[in-house]
C-alpha cells in the first residue's frame, strides 16, 4: 500500500476507514471511538485531532487532552512522534496499548522531559457475559441534586488514583463540571449510606459496543466487605442493558483491585500503559 511521508490529519471524509479501524479493536479504542461516533472527525468538535499513517487501518493516533496511539508499526509510531514533537506537548498523558504507548514515549521522551509517572503495566479487562457475582441492588444512578454529596468521593478517588488533587488550578470548577456532566448523562453510579457515598464508579467512555468503567472507589471505612465487586457488577449489568460490554483497566500493582475484578468475571484482553505529566 502506498504510504504518505508522515502522519496526516484526518477529517470527516475519512470516517469510514476510521470506523473500520476502531471497530477492529473495540475494547482498546473505546475512549476514542466514543468521541468519533458522537461528533465525527472535525478537530473542533472532536476536541483533538486524529492522525493516520497511510490508511487508518495501518496507523492511527488521537491527539488531544490525551495522546492515544491506536494502531501502527514502528514507522507509524515515528511519524506520530514527529508530528507530536512539532506541535509541542499539549496532552496530560499518553495512554493506550502498551505496545504502542511505550515505543511512542521512547521517541518523545528526550524532547518532552521527565514525566510525573510511568505506569507501564495496566491490564485491560472486559466482561464477556453476565457477572459471576450478584450485583449490589443498592447501587444506582446518581442524581444531579446529589452532586455535592458525590463530589467528595470523586475527589478522593481521583487523588488516590492519579496522585494529584483535581481541584488544583481552578479551585475545582472544571472537575465539578465534568462530574456534573457524568451525572447528567447517567454515567455516575453510587451506593449511599446515611447520605454518604460508600461506593462509586463511572462510565468514562461509552462507544456503540463498549463502556469503559472508571473511578471505582470504596469508602475506606467500608473496604473489605465486597462493596467494590458487587458495585462494579451493578455497573456492568447497567451497561449490558444498553447492549454494551463492560471494560476497564487497572494498575498491575493494585492486587486487591485486580482480584476484585476477576471475581466479577473480568478477564484480561490486552495491556495498557499510561505516561502521566
């Protein structure tokens, strides 16, 4: 196949090829596929750019708040790195399949400086059928009027997981708006006890085929009682009711979480990696 000299910017004329490429790897591409299916390839609406190297099936990368390599051999990775280097770092992380992220980071690391953290082993897991354990009947969608009760749990989860307070920089306005959006779109779930969140989780991205669960958190006083497993099962059931399968990725060093997800019935299908700035 004839290849272009470098990475090229895609637009709505290329939607068919992009959809085919994303559909070929639905679990790993869920984050990008959700955006493309919702708004198309126009960068202004997409919130970033999609680049290809040759046909989208041969090399594909999203560049926005996150840099997400989706497909490509070594030549494609180099082309994406060259284009990203010219633009300068605008992303807060590199994330995606480890076999793509780590070579891309090797190309970018000299010019982009030291990252805050590299998480090179993050099992990407999916649930192929019904959960192996009963879902928690007390886990439900969060209502918008519960935002102020839900937000502290969301902040605690983010701080534990990412290592920074999501309210830094703007006093929390941006993060509050993001959480409110998740609630409004029906993608935030929680179990409340006496008005306090004891379990929470969200569907961070939802393509036509897959929903990616994120932000799973149990109140420290309630840990060790199975709330995380049963609650995650509840979210997976909610996704299945929409015709989608549940997925998530987890840090390899988080043994309790990995054990919990296996109890629910999740199995590993790939390895993700994240480079955090």
